C-alpha cells in the first residue's frame, strides 16, 4: 500500500533541507518549523487518522467475512464428506454390477457356444437322417422347421443382447 504524501509536506521537507543547509541543524529546524502551517498539519493528521480508521474498518470487514467462512467450512467439509461417501458407495455398486455383468457375459458366451455346437450337431443329425435310404420326410421337415425357428429366435435374442450392452 503506497502512502500519499501531501504537497505541503513535500514543501516543508524541501524548505527544511534548505534551512538546514543555510543555517545548520538547530537554527534551520526553528526557521523551517516557523514556516509550517499548523492548520494544514492538523488536517493532514486528521486525514491520516481517517485513512487508518478506514483501513481498520476494511480489515474488520474482511475478518468478519473470514469468520463467516470459518463457520461455513465445517458445514462444507461435512457436505463434501457425505458426497464422497455417496460417490464411493455408487462406485462400489457400479463395480459389483460390472463384475456381475462380466460374469453374465461369460455365462452367455458359454451358452452361445453350447447352443451353436448343439445346433450344428442337430443339423448334422438331420442331414444324416436325410441321407438314409428311407427318410421319414414329415418327421424330417418337422425337426428342420423347429430347429430353424429356434435358431432364428436365438439369433434375435443375441442381437437384442448385443444392442443392450453397446
């Protein structure tokens, strides 16, 4: 903070320096002091006191603001602690769901592999039935239609599942 130096103080300082240079310390101080305007000195002292009081008022206002903030700090800390706890809980739940989802995906992958292998085997068996000397065509068509319908349902369900995880 820079202090404002009044004009008459600069004049007094300059005059004091000239008087000391001209008459020496004792006599120069007396002569320079006689030229000083006491009313201006009182006004400057009052202005200085007013500046100090304003500074003190600003300081007290900032302390009051700080005290208000100090009162809020424990409340903010508690709010942030509760938010952290909630976030931690949500993170644990999300991790558990992710683990369950991974387990579910592994189970579904195993089921898909089993289903694909079973379907291949069924088609191979149906193909073997057709290659027989006297195939039962109605039974063959019935099995082929059911296998085809089941395979289509399986593919639709698998497609829906893939869309849901993406």
